[in-house]
C-alpha cells in the first residue's frame, strides 16, 4: 500500500548540513502494523514525517496505493493527506478550550457553520470506540494523559484513514496507560487499519507485524513478528 524507496534527507541549520536519512526503504502493506525502533537521533521521526507526506524527501520515491506521490501534483498529495492518512504524536495537540467531541470534530469545522447532527453522532461513536463514552463534553484539562491521547486517536479515526502514523504515542504516559494505548492501536489494526508506530520501547514494538530498526539514518534490520 505504501512503499518508500531509497529516501534521502539532509537538514541544513546554521550553514551546517547533516544527512539524516541515507537511503531508507520501508514498505507497509494494507492492514499491516509496522513498528519503527532506534536510538534518539537515528532519523525515525524524519522518516515518519516523509511517510505521512508532512515532509518532502530530497530524493527517493514514495508510492501510495500504486500512485507515485513524489511525481504527483499538490492536489493529489493533498487528497491522500486529507482522506487516507492520520497522524498522532507524543504530545496530544488538543485545543484546551474545546471539548473532547469538539476536538474530534475540528477537522470538519468550516467557518462558523454549526456541525451537523450526523457528524456529531459520528464523533460520539469514535469516542466510544476509544473508550471515552460519557466524557465527550469534557475539556482536555479534565482528562488524564491517556484519555487525551484517546481523543487524539478518535480525531485521527473520524475521517476513516487507511493508515495511522503514531510517533511515540506513549512517550508521555506511564507504562500502564501506555500499554492500554498500545492495546487500542492493536485493536484498531485488527479491525483493518494499517498502523506505523515509532517507539523507544522494544516491548511496545512487538505489537507490530514487522519491526524496522533504524541506526544513523539507515535501516539496520527488519524483523517479522511471528506473533
Ligand atoms: N528540522 C530540522 N532541522 C535540522 N535538523 C533536524 C531537524 N529535524 C531533525 N533534525 C536532526 O536530524 C536527526 C534525526 O532526527 P529525528 O528524525 O527527529 O530522529 P529520531 O526521531 O530518531 O529521534 C537529529 O540529529 C536531529 O537533531
Ligand atoms: Mg523522534
């Protein structure tokens, strides 16, 4: 479904260039769960941001469902980004003055137009899927860290993406709460959603069908998880 080939990326800051990705190839099949592990600074987030179309590579190719995004028009890339791809991060990036349901509906807000009933019901439905029934009208400050990450996941799900990218989604959580988030990601994956997750934890990485190790801008190993 998603195939990245020989991706290179160099950052230049204050006149100093450093090659952060030195020819990375990663494939994600339909419905697959891929974990990416590696030391801090090895290029995991950069690779993830390129996979999710947030960042353009210097060279290499990206194919999404057979279409070469590295040759596609902005409109085509926008359409993939809008319809097929969702992203969550270590920080939940919720708006503090919007309720859980309003945060989930944020991608659908258009000017001052009120949100329709069907969409509101859908927000409640995805919030119940992530275990937040009854908490739809709470502000983020009234939710725990794990619950805030669940809101971010619900917001990622409402557009029915085919792949969810998660960059250290448990990075701010204690291990019990982190485990529950990993369980939720596994559940969503079992229901058909492809998941690509960066994690520091070898334990969490085992949730993946495939574990890709990165080292100094290169893939140093690909392990298939027998289950
Ligand atoms: N926007 C940027 N400008 C300059 N250097 C960056 C930028 N983003 C990341 N880097 C550097 O690139 C390297 C890889 O970063 P990153 O992809 O975030 O690694 P990881 O997620 O594995 O910790 C690091 O040395 C980091 O400092
Ligand atoms: Mg990172």
